[in-house]
C-alpha cells in the first residue's frame, strides 16, 4: 500500500465520507425539504436563481478538452471484474469455455468477450478502481453523481450528465443535451432547473412515440397557438417562478421534436441494425446512442443503463449468466453491444470526439465461487474507457494474483481510482473545469462539481491520454 493511499485510508477512517451531512444543515429539516419537494417546489426554485446564470469559481485547471460527447454505460448490478476485464483464471472454477488467451499482452476471456478481444487496441482499462460502498442503490447513485449520496448536498446533487448539459447545452437544439436510455430510475438533475434533466427513453424500433398528432400537423399547430394565447404570459418570464418557466421550456423542447424527420431517423432502427448490436436492450441503447450522436442535433451526454442481471450471487457460470455456450449470456450481450458501438462510432468519425465510459457500482468476490456458485459484493472493480483521445490498449493499475486488491495504482495520484476521479476525468475530457464551484445551491454552501470537502483530493486520470 502506498503512502498516499495510507493517508487516504486514515483520513476516511477519521473523518468519514460525510463531513457535515445534508440532514444536519442549520436552516431546514429533512422533513421540511421533502414537504416542499412534494408540493412541487423544485430545488431550482428554492435556489431563487436560474442555475445557468450562477456565479461560479474554480481553480483554473487545465482540462484535456478532447471530447465533444460522452456515452456513459452503467453496468447495474456490478459485473465480476476477475471474470471479465481483469481476468484471473481460477483452477477448478473458471470454465474452459472462457478460452483465456493473451491478446496484445492482456490475458483475455476470448470465449466470453471475443469481439472486444479483437479491439483491445481501441480501449483502455483501469484496474485500480475501488468502490466506497457495497450497497447497490447507494453505489449506483454514487457512480452517477460522483459523490456520497448521504453526504452534504448528496440529496440534491445532479447527475454528471446534467452538469455536462448545463455547461454544454446549445440554444434551441433539436435533441435534449442529456439523454438517458433504459434508465427509468436514473439520477436526474438534482437542484438544477428541469431543462437539464435527462430525457429518459426506452429504445424502440418505432422511435419516440407521440411526435405526431392523430389530427394532423395543421390542427396541432392551431391548438398550440391557442394554448399560447391562453397561458403563455404565465409561462414566459413567469410571475410564479421557475416551475412554470420549466413547463415553458418543456413545451418548446417538445415542439422542436414534433414532425421532425430527423428525430425518428435517430431514435428508430431496423431489426437488422438491432441484430448487429446483439438484439438486446443494451444493444438497442448503444445503437440509438450512436445514431443520436451521428445526427448531431445537440445531445452531448448519453447514459445507458445495462440492466442485464450483473448481480450474480448464484450460478454465475450457468444458464444465461456468464456461459459462453449460451447465446444470450451476459458477456455476449455486452460484447455484441459495445463492440458494435465502438465500430460504428469509429466508422462515423465520432470515436475520436466521443468519450465512452463503462463502469459498475462495485466488483465481485474473487477466487473460488461461493457455496451458491456465485460471487458476492467486493470493493475492487474496473473502469473501461474508449474514444475521446484516450490511448487505446492502455492498462492502468494492476491487482494481485486473485484480483482482491490493487498492487500497482498505475497513475500519478498513487492511490485507488474512485468514482469521484472518474467524474473529474469526464469533466476534463469535456473541457469542463472539475474544480468549479456553483454558488446557486439551495443551502448556500456552494456546489462543487467534484467534492472538495472529502479528505481525498480527487483528480482526472490523465494517464488515460498517455500523460
């Protein structure tokens, strides 16, 4: 263990992750806050200021600024790192069908992830990542907001995608800046105005429903004009505050997507294209993400939630779990989807400007399987990066012989990589200063894009770019 990680461990033990918690704030009680929220008063209204115009401060950090877009894939349920992107062959446990081989200097499960195995020169793997929490809901939220959900400002923290949206939104863009696919329970905009919330879509061959009206476009436009004559003054520069202005923003954004042929060309797809991505929910989401970015209509951050049953406590190598002999095993779903995504982004000239990040909320127990023939929760995990200028073929960090812990951190901070560091890396790639502090939060504390009150000073993993 390095001196830096020892310092982190001591600080975490002494101070915890919370510092002064959201629930111990001096002015409002938790009950009062949720009473207001339940009454329809949003965090942005409580802030009394429109977030886009907030006063901000930062440390003037130099960012990588190599990406225009981000695709963030959350592997909900947490895959086993030692069976996938940090393969450890366990005698008597690892199936021979995994067909482990050394590919470009990396031990790889060619039977489980064959297509990605042929693309190792196009992506990088961080093997020194560590989770703070081993509870699914807590870990998944932590991963999406880049901070402890139970800590100060955790309850009102926006999704990383909402931060990207508020920083990179284009006026009057056709598509939403932040798109969330297969993510009905994903973290939303926190205290930011609703404009920066994720547009949540479940991909379908028909595209997005209700982008036309059964009575025709002329009738629709007439009704919209009538609506504006009745209540536009209440929504535009509304005397009733931000919630009504949010409604106006929704109306305008929705209208831009109505009767627009580009919309369903990007969000719809053929069964043949779906088959190229593996004919799965995750594959369809990756397909739509690729098409939306190709359309270049304003989307800058796409979150995809892979709900493919990664929580494998039982029979991890059997049935439709990690079993290469079964057509719809979880590895094949991921392999088909992500390999096709990288291939299409590359073919469309978008991979160099699109950062692809893939991570779960934690890892899995290592070595022999449990009595239930599965793997339980474990803090050691991996993170996957591609595109956006990332140096393909790089492996950052190394674990011990079982994969239970890091023995080489592989980056300048000489400690574990945490979710907050992944967050800082995303912001830096997008040209966003990760030290930014917004002075518009409802508690008046100042909202840091990446937490600064924790005992650890978080930072981008610049080694992904070879520096």
